[in-house]
């Protein structure tokens, strides 16, 4: 019979086994008594048939199949029931985990997609960008290369498989291709490249082909490869675009291929279309570096060997083109180079996310300890009835794992939407921005982190609950109100939460203070009420400088005629959005000259401007005057910024001085305030402003100052430009406020996220402290009632309870203090104008944390201090 019983599942045998055996014994005895051996055989055959049918059927019942896993299945069911019976605890715990793990998932997604995921190129670890270090010639360590450098690197051989030089440009697309009705001019970004760029990247086009060797240089056919986004947007994804002609800056180009949706170059190399050089790189000026150069090393070549090979080429170039002045070349891994600007802030956010998860785990362990303490009576009864310690550990662990898994699953779900919002708020120039999304692997990791967090947090109360003997459990359970066990461990958890929160709050406080400092920086111009836009003039349509200057003048007059416009300016590089060129200048005879030929020729940013530029941007004229509408005859004028004037004319006026710029001599007519051209948080190089009439720039950007709303001017601006020339495209229409806002978008996002993490950690610490103090006063309610009945003052009772909380907070602050040093070192790289050990910020964080902790202690303390002693003693 016991063999037949094995046909049933384990839980059935445990529950019904003895009754099953007893029933068959009765049937067997009755069969022997009434029918002998034949009847007994019949009973056995029927039993075999019944057990086979019913046993297998019982095993295959889906509704209870999960229970047949033995004790784990039953314990899981009971854990779910216990959690359902405590809805407030369960919902608050799951909500906390959902928010915390969701935030962690968002940050983890950004870090993984931007920093950790491989670039979508063939063997990306063998791709490098090469830069020029000008050494002592002038302060430029990350300079572009000349065309001659590209040729030298390509011919180096050895570990260098090939080199491609690329140059960025913007062009006006005035024809969308054969058969298209959309011929409105549009500004697109174009990458002018060597033909082998796509071969180096290992990228194949989605349609047509890429460039072949020899399809570059003077006299070569004008060919273009379209990016996927431009192909979809402008050409509607038509496959017959290959072979059609498009017009860029007035020149027809034949489309030979379209790139796939997964291909993109990051950062400044991101482009809508790709064309080849129309110049011979070997004949370019070695001193005029304007190319970003990409090389591919042979598979598996160590970076040190690549650096040595590139260095050898740089040494040869230095000897050949610069007479050994010490100019060198060096490679940087393409991924490291493209992600250099975002690595530090993303690592800070990643570390903050991990720290938040730690705080979350400690908080979860604290609340589970509180719950375990509240269940002391239940545990005592279970132990008294024979439950073993392993079963109690398993039951507590299951609760924690279920909570962690549910929180992880909901957190991953919340992260799907949260990440979309985060991407929408992220800076537009964030590398790989379009790839940031939660995928199933990251979601699984978050669920796993939640389950692991639950298991780790549940281990402490699970093990601790079994350490106490049965007598201790029964004694604790007899205390009215319960909830007082595990006091030392819970207090240790609170101390840990306060210490971790102090570290996270310190990092968040420093970043927020840095952002606040960033907002107070004077950028050197006044952005309010200024509308900006680019109006490039195609060289094919206006081939001479005179024609370009003339159309600029017509545009200036047309824009100035718009009602409400108070100033019109134009330049080759607007603040915070342009890319000014660099050159050296020299002030012969200036008092600031040191006598060192190279030091007295500093590298400066030079900007071509038109009259009205400084007035339109609100750049203050500190001495002399700005450019006037009519150029001085026979004299080339220049305006320098405060930085340049203070360097060469520290005690006198620079107005009237002369300077050497390229092969020309210019007269300084004015000194203006230094404006932030590159970054809002960096001064940048000294600046030199020259007249557009003298150094003509086809791609000028206009700035209009008006009393009206900048965005309200856009239709009139477009109409005015169309009246001048309907073939001119208007690009990058933005207000100056939007440009400034975009410049601080990345630090703003970091400050917002770190503030959120810090406040979350602060809230968790307050919750943990409140739970411990509430549990403590609940357990000591009888003692406090006795104290009050014997004449103790309510204030003294209040101080007694607050003192317990103060000791925990003080210990947490003391333990967390060394962590501030680590947090400061981590965020030091992203701070602007704030010391990593800023005493004001760190002091405010400590005081704020102590105040919040005081409130968390005061609430339960006030409640217990207000009890009526007689009523409380009567209840006990």
C-alpha cells in the first residue's frame, strides 16, 4: 500500500497518507473476512487502478501544481497570505522599492547604453582618433590635424591599417532629388571625409554603396552618401533615391548610397550626409589643422604600440613641417574620446544609484526587523508548537524575497516610462542618446536586484529571530505592545542609514551648489530678448567675397526693418553655440610682451562679426568703440576682449594699438567684455573680433535684440530673408535664453537626479529612525506610564526619547563623515566653482539631516509622552 501511495504527490501523502493507508487496510480485512484471497486480490487490483488514475491526476492538476514543490510551495503561499493580511506594510514597502529600484534602473540604463555598450562598428576597440599636441608652441593639446598628417598616418603601415581625415561643414540642401516636390532650402550637417572612412568603420550601407578609393580630390565627381534620418525625413525613404541628384550649396551631388538606421557617428562628427574631399590632402597647409583623423589598428594591437606608431609619425611630421618645435601626435580610443565629456557625470550618477540601493536595502532590513519584532508572539507560539528554526528562517526570507521581487518588477516597469522622460530631458548632444531605453535584459537585472536585495535584507531578521531561545521569545511576547525585540540590530541599521544618507546627501548637495554657482556665472553677454539663427550663403550661388558681404548687408537691412527690432548683429560663432577658429596674434611693442617669441604669440579665438553684434548680444564695450556700420578706409579694425587687453596692456589702454593677425596688421578700436564662447563654466581662450568685410565668412549667424518675444519674430524673420533670396536656408532658430539653458542642461539634469536620490535617501533614513523610535516607545509604554505615575515630568520623558534618537543620529553622522571624503573625491570632477569640501554645503547637509531625524524622533515621542498613566497602567 505504501508503494501505491507513492503515486500521489508529497503534500497529498503528508496530508492524507495515514487515512489512505487505514482505508485500504480496512478494505483488505473486510475482503479477507468476506471473500478470501480472491476478494483480497480484487481489492488490490482496484486499489492499483484507483491509485494510478487518481495519483497521476492529482499530480497533473495545474491549480495546485505549484504547491507540490514541498515545503517551499506551502511556505510561499503562507508568506503571500501574511503579506496580504498586512496591507499597509506591504504596500508601503513595495512602493518604496518601486521608486528606489526604478530610479536605479533609469540610471543603470543610461550608464549601460552610453558608457558600457560597444560602439556599432567593426572591432571598435581598434579604432582611434588622433590629435595634435602643439607642445610649447602654444597652449593647444587637443588640436586638429592637417591634411598632410592624414596622408602620413595612412602611409605609415605597420600596426596602422588605415587613416581617414574628416572635416565638418554645414550646407544648404536646396533640392530633394528627382521626382520630389519638396525643394525648400534646408541646412544639413555634412561630413567631408576620406573615401575609406566607412571601410575603416566596417560599415555597409543599407542602399547602394559607399565611396571607393580614388573618389576624392580635385576634379573628382561630386558624390554623396545620405544618413538614414535625412533619407527618411527629406526623401520619404524612397529606394530610388540612389542615382538621383541633390544640390548642396548650389552644387549637384549624385546619391550613391544610404546608410542604415543603426549607423551614426557621435558628438561633433554626427552628420546628415557624407561627401569626399575635393582637395588634395597632401597639398594642404601643414600648419592649418582642421581635420579630425580616425585610424584603425591591426586586430589586437596593444594601445601602447598604437601610441608608439602614431608618435613616430608625429615626430616625422614635426621634423618635416615644423623644424622640430616639439609638435606631436597621439591617439585616443574612439569610445574614450567620444564619451570623455559625459564619463564623469555618468559615473557620479551610477555611484549615487548604487548608494541609493544600499540605503534601500538597509531600510528594508530595518523595517523587516520591526515587523519581525511585532511577530514575536506568533514566532513564540510557532516555536512552542514544534516549528523548527529552519522553517522560521525560510518563512521570513520568502516574505522579503517576494517583496523585493515585486518591487523590482514594478520598478523595471516604472523605469520604462521614467527613462523616456529622462531621455527627453537629457542634453541633445548626449552621445548615443537615441539608444537609451530599458530592454528585457536590464529589466531582468532590476528584478534580480530586487530579489537579491530582499534576500539580503531578510537574512538579518530571519537569522536573528531564530537566535533567541524559546523562553526569551515567550517573555518578549508577553510584553504588552510587543515590538521591542532586536533593538541593538535595528539601532545599528538606523545608524547605517544615517551614515549612507550623509554620504549621498553630501554628494547631492555639492552638485546642487555647483549648479547654483553655474547659474550665477556672468557669461559676458545678455541673453534676454535675443533671437538667433544661421543664414549660410552658398558659395556656388555667391562665389566672391564681395557678393557674400553684399548679401549680408541686404539681410542686415531687411532684418533691421522688422518692427520692434532694436539691434541686429551677425558673427561666425555665437556664444555657447559656435565653433570659432583659432589663430595666433602678436602685439608688437606691447608692454605685456615677455620677449619670448612663442609666448608673445598666444592662440586666440577669432570671430568675424558685423557692426551691431556687440549691441545685439549685450556684450559690454569697456574701452574705445565697437565696429561702425561703415568700415574705415585703408585700415583693418579689430576689437579685443578684456582678457587679451589685460595680458598685453596691464596698465594702459589697448585702444589704438596694432596687432599682427595672419599676414595683416589690424588696429584695435575697442575692448569688450570676455564672452563665454565654448562652455558656460569655462573662460576659454582670449578673443579677437574682426570685421566680416575684411575676413568674409559665408556661414554667419544673426542675432536680433527686440522688445518683443523672440519666438514671435520667427515668421517675420523668415519672410524678410525670403525677400532677400528665397534660396537661402534658415537654420538653428533659437532664442539666446534657449542656448544658455541648453548649455547648463547636463549639470541641471545631474543636479536634479542627485537631489532626487539624496532626498530619497533622507526619506528612507527618516522612515527607519521613525520605525525604531516608534517601536522603542511602544515597548517602553508601560515603563513610561510608571515613570509618569511616580511624578516624572512629561518634558523629561520627551527628552529621554529624543536623546535616544539623537545618539543614533550622532553616531551615524560620525561614522558617515569619512564617506564624505570619498563622495567629494567622486564628484570633484563635475563641480564648478565649488570646493569638494565646501564647509557651508557639508555643514548644511549635516544640520538638515539632523533636523529631519529630530522630526522623525519627535512624532512618536510626543505621542507616548502624552499618555495618561492611570489608563495605561490599567490596560497593562
